[in-house]
C-alpha cells in the first residue's frame, strides 16, 4: 500500500469519527440545554425532547445531504459527465 492510499484510508477513518461524534454529541448538548430550560420553567421533558429531536433530525438530514452529494460526484466520475448536448 503506497503512501497516498494510506493517507486516504486514514482520512476516511478521521472523517468517520468526526461524523460519529457530531451525530451523538450535538443532540446531547442541545438536549442538556433543553433540560436546563425545563428545570427553569418547570416543564420537565418538553424542551429536552424538542431540542434533542430537532437537532438530531437536522444532523441526520445534513449527513444525508452530504452523502448524497458525494455519491453523485463519485457516479459522475465513474460514468463520465455528460454535457448539455449529450456528449461526454
């Protein structure tokens, strides 16, 4: 395995770890802020659940959009990009 392949593999592991942390930690932080708001206003699970689920949905949507764009770019590389006139 040459150096460029190894670098690409290590970058892939690093990107995967960053996405995993983002998927777990970001909703937990907002859930904690919701917990603090619930304690202040006496509405126990409302803000916690709303903030947690809202941010979780956003993070999942964002990762789906990034993944879709990356897959579209890879498909364009594989099959060749066609111009407006249908020529490669």
